[in-house]
């Protein structure tokens, strides 16, 4: 049963999906910056992410009378549709790998740049694949100029990260030189190294002085609190993680497209296509299973120098658990709404929800003070990146 069949319904689904998918990364970033281990957070996230898909399947997937052409969720579970199920499972696997990677990229690169680059790669590759899988139902003259804008946004996003990293290094180097010279701690508020707000280190450690957002002291405070320590790490590590994540995320929508529309004719004659709700259930089960296995492994063998943990530590860690569970719900319902909109309007057009970095950038600036007190060069690159992203999103929405 497809509840979303009109263009207006598809647009509504995609707008809510855009909001949800742009917000859940901010919640996970918030928890990491407060010191919660990413393994703990992602395990909690996985629980409610799977719950959302299961709820959609058992409710929306069961609405209406089942028929041979459009069977309900329970009916499809017993049908011989394994080729399509495997495509859905494959989509869940690459989504899980992509989301896991971005969780670590947020620490190294920041929320805004990570989301822009991964979303742009997703669109450049994923939209092209979906365009041909959808039998070119979307207008190429509108679709692909938007893809080109996304590609430019990737390049500008990389430049923003490099420029911001240089700004932060300059602030920290100046802070270190002042401390070593006995001058005291000064806030480097811009690239000209304006010296204000002298602060003693003992005051900082005792919590008697709150550092201004964007200053060297603020960066040090964040580093001391966060779970992932990134000072001294190569900027290329973060970019490498981002591009790997983008490559994985670019494949999940085409795989889901194949699962629900069977363009390669893998199903036997007379076997109906998987409904969005059934495919989403298999998709989410595989994604959650892989994420659970990997994160239980990371508890004892963490990656990228994250702290070790244990199952008992995870079970007893309730600090921020509610936010992690909420993030899983937002992601689960966001993905479900994206697929519902894609079934009605075409999956290439539904990739417009990859404009989600506009939401994530808002949260990054408001919640985390990203790019505060950066150089004019960084602000110029950031503005260019967002302009290209808005232009790309506008092109896709007009398709």
C-alpha cells in the first residue's frame, strides 16, 4: 500500500525528512562534544532507528486491503522476493557504514563541512544512478546542473575545512606562545590576533572563567571535554573519512530503488515488487545489525584512538542516552519519509533531502559555534559553499 501518491504528499514527506535528517547528526555531535563515547551513543541510536522502521512496517505497511499487486507487509514476508530483499539489505549495509564513518568525521572536521561534503558526494553519485534506474523520468537539463553545483560544493567544503583548521592552529599557537612567555592567556579573536580578556589557567581549570566561543580557550575546553581527541591529528584523516562515508551513502538510495522497483528483473514472474515499508524494514534490520556488531567490537577495540569501554559501562551510561535515542527516531522516520517520497516522485528527485546540511549548518553554528572568530578567508569560502548548496537544492526542487 502506498499512502503517498500525489506530488504534494511527496513534497511534504521530503520536507519533514529534510528536517529530521538534518537534525539527528547535531544531537550525536552534541553528545560527543560532551564526552559521551561514540560507541555508546551509536548503540542507543541503533535501537530507536530500528524501532522506527518496525513501527512504520507494522502500521503503515498494514493499512488497506492486501492484494496481489500491492500486498501488505506480513504478506510479503512469506513471498519469494529474496533478490529484492538482498538489494534492501545491501542498502542498509552501506548506509550503516556511511553513518558510522560520519560520526567520527564530525569530530575531526565539524558538523557543517562533513554534512555538506557527504551529502554532495551522495547526490553526485546516487542521483546519477537513480536517474537511470528511474528510466530518466526527471528532467536531465534541471537535474544535472544541480549535481554540478553539488560537486562544486564538495570542493569548497574541503577548502573551508582546510582554512578553518589553519585558523584554529593559528589561535592555538598564539595561545601557547603567550603562555610560554608568561604574558598570560589571551583570546585570539581573529586572524589579526587581537589580544583581549586575559585569563589565568587556574581560573579555566576551576571553571571560574567561561571562554568565549571561537577563541583558543574555547577550543581547548571543547577538546578536554570531548570523547574524541583531535588536536594534533592530520586534517587529511577527517577528509579521508568523509569521502569514504560519502561513497557509502551514495549507494544506499540506488540499492533501495532496485529493491522496490526491480529494474533488473530479478524477481520471478508474478511476484510483486517489495513495498517501500517492507524494503525499509529489511533495510533497517541489516543496517542496525551491522552497526550493533561493529560498535560492540569498538567497545573493546576502538578506532581512531577513541577510549576503550565495555558492555557494562555502556549499559550503565545514562548520561545523554535520551538524546541518542531521539536521534535514532529522527533518522529512522527521516529515512522512511524520504523513501515514501521517492516512490511517488522518483528516487532521483527525492534525493533533494540531501539539502539536509543547510539544517545541520544551522545547528553547527548555533549549538557549537562553528567558524566563530574565523578569518575572512574562511567566511568567504563558507558563504560560497552554502550558496552553491542552496543553488543545487533549488535546481533539484524545481525538477
